[in-house]
């Protein structure tokens, strides 16, 4: 969301959405519909495509992008906290060390927002956001399963992935 840094979020839109997120089961789908409706109400129909060479973003577009980023931050916080609550209900463990992987997890404003509101959580954001992240996750899960079978202490050296292609 490179454009969002050039705009100002609309607090009325953000506050209104946050007020109703507890009633939603799928807040990411709802946020997309909500944003589309708000955008079209304020600025007209969403363009099919944007030709960056021919069109310059105006302040409305920048403000809309900033509003979308702000909504994302709140949705991201809710998603992470919901996942941690679910993990605790399954395992009984109050998780404080959180490892995230994937493209969405590289959203710096979203991660900074969650970290600032929940300093008790320690995040590791895996930079493997493409298909290699899938294989890294599978490797970590397999290693964890093997260690459980062999009753070995858990220690995964995450530095290894950064040196895998060194020749």
C-alpha cells in the first residue's frame, strides 16, 4: 500500500468499521465489501485498472489508501489475537513468541501497529513470502514432529535459511 503513506485515514470510516467488527465472522471479506461501498459512495465506481503512467493519484485516492491501511491494521490485530486465543484454547499455552510467514505478514505498518499495542508479544516475521515460505513451514513442522518423536529439545536455528543458497 505505497500510496497510503501519502494520505490521511478517515477516522469516521475506521471507527465505524471497528465498532462492528466483533459482529463479523469473516472480517476480511466484510472489510473489502465495506471499503468498496465507501469508495464508490465518496469517489465513484472503482476503476478496473490503474495505468500509473497516465494517471496520477489524487489526494482522494491517497486518503482512501490510508483509510484502507488503517482498517487493515485493525483487522490484522484482530486476526492475530483471535489466532492466539484459538491456539491457547487448543494447547493451554499462553503464546508470547509469534512467528508469521507470508505476504500479508510483511505489511510493516500492520505489524508495527500490533507490536505497539501488544508489546508483550515477540514477533519473528519470516521474510520468505513466496512459495519458499511453504517449504520452510513444512520443514519446520517436520522438524518439530521429529523432535517430538525423538523427545529432543526444540531449537530451530532460523539463521540457516538465510545461508542456504550461499555457495
